[in-house]
């Protein structure tokens, strides 16, 4: 039987490869969009939310590895990344709403319900992932402070008294 610790570098490499390919994919898509226009920004946010499964899987892999390895610097780095990502997603909501409102007049009436559904879907995803980013950051900061394993909600902190 292979030790779990020996498989952790493979899991980290897999998670990083998933993140790298998604960043390259979005970079290529970004090159064809005009972000100075509302339609370009709305299309880019919609494109990003449509391609979320791979980054979420990579995130789960990297968090699992950091927690399993009890690697405090990685836990802190992931916590800061989740805090920044959550803030970015929450701040993207008003931008997306503004751009979508500008586009409503250009949508044919037959396609308006589908457009409203798309906007609602993207807003729910942005809000949910933003809140999830904040919650994950809190858990990761607490885990980095308290030591190994994720904290149990409501349990007393294992941090040493100052």
C-alpha cells in the first residue's frame, strides 16, 4: 500500500495543472473580447462562470492536500487567495448588473427571458462563490492558526493562549 504522503505531490501537480490550463483557456478567450464595452465584460463574466467545474475541483484538491499535509504556509496562502477571490467575485456583482442592464435594450424580446435567466444564474454563482470564498478563507485561516485539521464549528479554539 502506498503511503498517502507520497501521493500528495501528485495531487498538488494535478491541481496546479488544472488551474494552469483554465487560466490559459480564459486568457485565450479574453484576447477575443473587447472589455471596454459592456457586452464584452458581460460575455467574459458569463464565460468564466460557465467554466467553473475545473477550478473548483483544483481548489478542492489543493485544500485537501494542504489540510492532509498539515502545511501551515500553504493553508495561509490558500486562505489569502480565497479572501481575495471572494472579494473579487462580490465586487464583480455590481459591474455585471450594470453591464447587463445596459445590454437589456439590445436583446430581442423573444430572447429576453433567456437573457434574464442567464443574468440570474450568473448573479447567483457570483454571490455563492463570493460567500464561499469568504467562508473558506475563514476556515483556512483558523486551520492554519489552530494546527492540523479543519476546525469544528462551535468547538473551542486549540490555539495557545497569548
